[in-house]
C-alpha cells in the first residue's frame, strides 16, 4: 500500500540545502519509502542495519538478469563480455569512491565481514606469533572483533582493548600509550554502528604510522555518510558494505595498500583466482583476482555500481549539512522525553542514536513503534562489548539517512509518546 511522500511540516526544517538542494527529489527515487506499514506512512529509521534502495539499483539488478545474464571472466560470447564489463565497472566506481590510486587495489567482497576476515586470515594469520597483540576498540561491531579472536587463538596471540570515554569517543591518550607497545595491528571503526560516533581516523592513522602499526578501518557505517579518501586517511586496509550504502546485499569491498596485497596468500581457493592449476602445484593470479575465488554476486555488484553513481551525484557537503540537521532534531526530540538515556554524546557523529528507558524493554518499545509505522532497531546491534561498557543489554536505535525528513522525526516523536504511555 502506498502513502503520500512525507513532506516537512512548517518549522520542522527545510527540504532544501543551503543552495536549495532538492532532497524531495532524492527521496522520491527510493520506492520503499512511499509505502505504508500497518496503515501508517512508513518511517524508516533502521538505516544503520540496511539502507533502502533507489530505483536505479533495482533496475540495474533486474536489467542484468533480463538482458545480460552470464558468468564473468570466462566467456568470449557477447553476454559474457557484457557481464564482465559491467562487473568491472563497479571496481572502477569503487576506486573513485574510495580515492584509491589503483583500481587493482580494490577487492570485491560480500561485505565488510568478508573483507575483515580476508585480512585476518590472509594478512594477520601468517604474521602473528605467540604474544602478539591485536588492538581493537570497545565500540567495534562483532565483525571487527570475532575474526581477530579466531586468528589470535590459533597463534597464541592476544586481543587488547582500546577503551572509550563516557561520551562514546576513543581515548586518544590511552591509544598513544597502547600503540607504543607495537601491536601487530589496530582494527577500528570509522563510524560506530551503535553510537554514530565519527572517529578521527586520519589522526589515529598518523599516530599508528609513527609507531609502525598497520591500521584496518571498518568503514561499513561511514560509507553512507562521509566522503571516503583512503589516501588522505593514511590507513592500510579499508572495508565497506554495499547494502548500507544503498546497494544490494551481499556486496562490498576491501581496499588495501598494494605492498600488503602482493605479500598476502589467497584467502579462498577455487576458480578465477589462479594462473595455472596442476596436481603438482598451483600458481595464483595477481591481486585483486587472487582474492576473488568463485562466481560472485554479479547482479548485486552491478547494482552497487548504480548506488555509487547516485552518491557521486550528491554533494557531500549537502549530505553533511542535511544529516547534521536531522541528527540534531532527532536528539532534541529524544532529549525532551522524560526518562530517556542516550548512549554517547560525541561532538562528531552521524544521525545514529541508541537510547534506553530504564522502565521499558527495548524490544517492547520497538514493537509498539512498529504499530505506528516507525521502524527502529532493538537489541545489542552486534556490539556486546559496547553495551556492557554502558551497562545495558539492549537499546533502541534510530538511524537516519539523507532521505529521511524532519516530518518523519515529528511522527517518531508522536509514536514514541503514545508507545511509552502504553508501556508505563
């Protein structure tokens, strides 16, 4: 069932940016935002989990299966060549999106989780020795904790925890001391998926580089909100997820410095990552193909290219201004509700807010909000250590994208007030 697009109410904020940017037109490109849930206009505030998809992404996936369906890299016929060309165009788009010096430094993966596991098993595992440390922060998603635990256990290495402050920020003084201990690797999120905190990655990478410590950055939550420049950031590895940046699920990428890629053995073995196979031995292809075994999610990767095209069209300064206004409005609404506790209060953040009420369970609240058409996430958000740091087991999380509106935040306010009245 379709609903009328939610325009902003007077005084709630403008749909135009400083230069009159038309966000209403951008929102109209996302068909799922124009539906109803339980007879109410959908208010989709679960973007940190997965974003909605623009029509061009949907059309790209459908168009591949309708007109170009074939496997990549192995066929000389027309459909095979078309599929390969479109697939590789995504790598070129990602090179531009990440500002990689070389397109060959971009490995196509199923998402950030696979990208981090690739680094864990292909880069870290061969280098770890007993007593080595891998440094991870308290705010990490499980995907940037568990792979390191698995490889550390195989080498009798250790995971060392980088603490965060009560505001949900990295303690840089502690980090400096921990880096002096020369951990084998620092693994850190660019943006917290639960708090919205934007970590000062460029400064952190400079601190690590001064101690000779490589840095892996989980950019899964940053890619939808920030312009990414891996050359400027100074990291060694950067991982992103397609489905959080308006592309299909099962897509993503790892960028890595060339010197690391050339020294890394394959993560998985199979077709299309080899030069020659015999029973006497196998020689492997150069990166990135060395790390792209088997038939990939071709249609999804082609859809990701369409998502990158959309982001290329949007000015990042307008996105930043838009999301800062939305985030401020959301926090003001939450802060006005008696009994709320908001986790973290970073000076630099994207519009992702986790909140709790001591007398209301997060799942109960999220369930009632859904009856008003409001979609928020409830639970631990794959961040158990972070929840423990703040002394909670679960939160509600409202996470916005640039296509959300101030009018939706007002609907959220009303739904939250009504829901709490029933629960208390």
